[in-house]
C-alpha cells in the first residue's frame, strides 16, 4: 500500500478529533506516569480507612456451619424442607432433580464469644478470639446461584463480565500511597476442597484504563512475571532502554492521544521500581518467629493462605490501597463436614492473626478487612443425609460475611435469617450495599465515584447500594 494512502486510512474521525484536541501530549503523559493521587473531589468525606484487605473465600462458605446458629433445626432433622420456606425459588441443576429436600442441621457445636456474645462455630476457634473486633453480617443475599456470575457480581457489581473490579474502582478513585508498588495487588491460594475456575477478570479494570487492574503476585521465585532482567542485562541498560522507549511512546501519544499509551509507559516505570520493592516485600526471612507462630504452621510455605496473609499485612504497611486474597476450595457439596474442617484449619488462624497483627501495629483502625464468599449453602442436604456426612448446594438467598477495622464497629451481629437459614427476615444486605459501605469507609460517596463509558456514567454500585450504617463507628 502507498504510504500516503496508509496515512489517510489512519485518519479516522476519532483520530482526527483526538489530534485536534492535542496540546496535552507529553504533559498528560508525565502526569499519568508520576501521579499517585486519585480523582479531584475525592475523598468526599473524612475517611476511616485508608486501605482495604478483602479475604475472598471462593466457592461459597456454609453460613450454617460457621456463623448462623440454628439449634432448633435438630427437631427438623431429615424432614422435608417446607414448601412455604422454599417458595419455589430456583435451584441449581445439582439438586433440582431431588424428590425430597431433607433438612441437615450442622453437626458442629456453636458457642458465644467475647463481651458481645457472638455465636460462632467450633470450626473457628481463632476467629472467636477476635469476636469483639468484627462485625458479623448474617443477612447477605444475592441473585446469582452459580459460581461465575456470583463471583463476578461480588467483584464488579454486575453479573456479566466487562465491568471494573472493586480494587480497580478504588485505585481509579483514590490512587496510590506508594509509588514503588501497584495500588491494587492480588494473591491466590488453593484450599483442600473443590476447585472452581477463577478468571483474571475478577481483578480486571473493565472499561477503566488498564493501569488500574490488579497485579497478581505468584508463589514463585519471580512473584510478578517478566519483572527480572535477563542474564547479562544490568539495571543501567534497563534504564536507558526505558528512557528511549518512553520517547518513542511520547511521539505516539502526541499523535494518537490514546490513554493506553500513557498507561503502558506508566506500567514500564512501575515495573522498573518494583524490581527493587517486590523482592524486599516478599522476603519473609526477617520476620520474627513470633509472626509465624501467630499465623500458623502454613505461614512459612509460599503461596499458602497463611503466607499470603502475612504479605497482606506487609503490603498494608507499605501503603498499598487494595489488597485481595482469593482462597479457593469452599465449593463443598457431597462431603462438606470433612472438607470444611480442612478449609477452616487453613483459614481460621491466619484470618484472625491478620486482625491481631494489624491491631498490634496500630494499623487496624485505618485498614478495612472484609471476609466472605459469593453465596451461602442450603439447609437441605444434597444427596444422602447422615448425621456426620451431608452435602449442601449453592444458596444465594442468605449468607454471612464479616468486616473489621477502619470504620466498622466490633462485636456486633447485623441481620437475621429464618429458622432454616433460608431467607433473610431482618436487615437485609445485598452485595451493592457491601460495596457502598466499603467505599464509605474509604471516604467515598458511592454515588460520586463514576466513569463515563459509551455515553453513560457508570459506578460500582450501578443504580443500587446503600451504606449499612448500623455497623459503622
């Protein structure tokens, strides 16, 4: 093709308008490369939390066996769940075929803990020690009954893929407090239960610029892919290469006004700085023995939930804005009693230790911790019902979650379910409400954090969401 013809083809209407609005080129690029602050006008009010640590329990933890004490269920053992309770609500394909829905009381004992008298399962002895630091929400509900749309909804506020994730919204709105680390960091660990697919879009940026997406840390010699220089390529050579590459990208930025070019340069610079900050961050060798004792026996093993909880604390100390741990293995169907025991052995102590550790270091009051999954579990058994062997299917009508730290009251239980832990009967809280409350603790009115895309101003809470004020300080 003739070069002049090719040049004319590149001059699309959008490209022409972008050139006409030029003059920002290098200045815009430099601003994006160096900026750590968020949007003008944010925060909208005094923030109680400066950062979030979201301990996402992927697969749907059973509220009946962990948080929602129903001692009277024993009277209904093996009886069919009344139609008046189920009310024709849809079921998954795994139990819709069942002729009967036998009630399966939890085989685990519950007791009250702390000055608040919070009811918790025997599976959570360490969480019991911090009962007065957490706000337990027992009235969560969602519309999604299968994992992928339910996780997508929890992470983006919408059940279809394509929207920005929680951390991306927070990074976009509030920016970063550390120029040497991303504002949003993700870690994934595998539990002992079933493995459901976990898509990278759960921490993606959607229609926001890609610089706001989560950076995934791996349990490997190189926590971040392609961060290390090749053999024989020293830091000075890398610096010269990036400087020359930035000049080429600046030329393209002036020509095309594409924000993704500025994002690319900013990410190159971040990667260069991370070459020094990440190895120091992920080196736990200088942690005292008391740290590993606090977080439990798995905490010395890279990639475990316990080790990731220690890294979450270290990231909080370094000012990372949004830290998210995904722990898989909660999709417990036919062998729930066995699997949930193993899962709690992996997660209970590290989760409680994170609260204790942050509190000891004076960081809990400015760090919001969220613990929870995408939905709950059914009161009826999936498959054969035995006293010590029962299954539970997905249940979106009610589930439990807890929060602790910045802006949240400790030692309170919010909301209630019916006698079968099947429907919410008091103070319902939906996923949008959790998002609105999280943003409120960060000093952001969820109605004010918006991004214009395809002619519409979008927000994390869409057209929903209310702050759960009773749990706030």
